[in-house]
C-alpha cells in the first residue's frame, strides 16, 4: 500500500487528479454504484439539475477492458509528459487548458448531428494533439511497423479508430480544439523574431488557480516576461523587473554608504540585491508551496 501511495504521489497534480477520478468513475460503474446512463452528457438532463454530467462525461471511458486500458494509457502518458514538459512548474496552465477544452466541447457537441455521449475521448485527442505539435522532432513507431514524427500521431490514431469502427467525429473535434489552443498559444502569441505573429496572449490563467495549484504568492510583483509566455516555452527572453525597484535599491545603497562614512554604524540594506533576488525567486515559483503538496521542507535557504 505504501508503494502504491508513493507511486501515486510521484505523479504531477493534474495528471494524478484526472487518473484517479477516471479510475474511480469506472470502478463505480463496474461495482453497480452508478449507471453509465447517469454519466453521459445530455443537455436536457443538465438543465433539469443533473449538473454532474458536465464532469462525468469526461471521466468515463467505458468498462474495464483492453480499450479502457489503452485510453487511460494515453490520458496518463501525454498529460504527464505535458505537465512535466512544456507546462513544467505551471500545472495551473495545463488545468486551465483542459477546462477551456471541456467548455468548448460542451458548447459545440449539441450542435453536431452525430456525437459521442462521452467527451473524454475528444479531450484526450486534444491533449495528444498539443503534445504532438510541441514535440515535432520526436520519432514514434506504430506497432513496430513504420516510424513517423509526433505531429502525425493524432492522425494515425484517427485512422486506427476509424479502422476499428470508432466515430471519427469525436477525434476530429478533439483535433480541432487542440489546434485552436496551439495556434493561440504557440503561433499567435509567439514573438515575431521567433517566427510567430507577435500578438498578445489571449489565454491567461486566473490568478486564483495559480495560487491554489501552483502556490504562487499574491504579493509578488515583477515586470513583464518577454517571450516566456507564448506556449510555455522559453523563447530566449528574460524577466524584466520594474525600474522603480532598482532605483529604490540604489537609493538605499547610497544612504547606507553615507551612514558608513559618517560613523561606521550604517544599517545593512535589506531591500537591495538580496531583496530583489528574493522577489525574482518568488516569481519563478519560489513562493509558498501549493495546498496539494506537503510543504514540510527546510526554509533556511530562504533567509539571508
């Protein structure tokens, strides 16, 4: 039991939450606690008060079977690779991406003539699409028969699903949602000097999500980050700290030097380089630990 708990806690928070929730949902259906007919997305039932369908439609991938294992493998694998890759240290951004994708699917699905009652397949496809586009040089092998690059993975899965008799609309909808997110984050908001369109970032994670999931401090204030926001990649930019802070620090340093010249009893400047470094460290994720993490570490390194 301890080994299982340790394995579970090694997962990033968003990956762990989705994996556990989907497994528990399937187990509840398997044990007859609930029926799958109470979980699928139905607009009329939602307006009648069954609002849990807005969530359970993304967590049920069928009963325990080989097909369920394959879908859960894709959910776990690519969600974790994103969370430990381009979303590293920004799990709230990944959660917000999934939330936006889920809302889009809930709005679009009722407009389609044919759609799946469970939308987790489409959301998984969107997740896979974003990972594939952000890893264009990764080579993959399909059943050991042929090798292809990662951007073709969603289309390979689409063809495989169609061959097995799955509804292709579900995968196509996920590819569409994933492409919209990829375009807005990694193309539109990417600086022009790096080949992007240089537009403003239109997808901004709410601050309360950052506080709850990433543990960012509300008091931390830094200047704009040039190039780091687009798509979660470091495009070569650097954080710019407000010049007013630098001027204040220089004034404090000058005052301290004057005190030393007068009597050698000047007070050490706590707002100088050390304070600036602490603010920069807080902006990089060095603030309070998030609520889901055991923050029992040693705080001696934060003190000067």
